[in-house]
C-alpha cells in the first residue's frame, strides 16, 4: 500500500511538472507567434514607403525606434520595439528609412531593416 501511494505521488509530480512546463513554453511562444502573425501580412501586402527616424531609445535589453511617414496625404508616427541592439545601433535620428505600411490601417507600419 505504501509503494502504491509513493508511486501515485511520483506520477502526480511528473504530471504537474509536464503541465507547468508546457504552460511555460506556450506562454513564451504565443507573444512571438502573435507578433509574427501581425507583421507578416504587412510585409507581404503592405505599401513600401520612405519615412524618417524621429526618436531612438536604447536600454540594456533592447529599445525602440520611432519614425514618421506620409501615406495618402496624412502624416503618421509609429514605433517599433527592438530586442536586438546591433540592429538599432546602425540607425540615427533624421535618417531616411524604408517602411512597410498596412494599406488598410496606415497607422500600422514596420521598419524594414529591423525585420529583414
């Protein structure tokens, strides 16, 4: 009887560990998948236009780049978060950059060189 209880307890620990591990993996991958699903259609079907970097913020684990652009006679401002500092180090405020803009929602744009 004692062996059955010990074996059942061990199985419960293994099951709980697997469940928590799976939950951790899914919670880590979901934001990446969601971002990929948001960006991919804009690069595939978006308008390629020019914009100008207006702000760059760096911190130890990443940063952001803000840029302005004109699309269909309106001015927009967008920001991309950056986790790879080497990509952002080559950028400068006032620099002209290539963007991909969502044609149905022009406020959604992505700086090409950060993703390709």
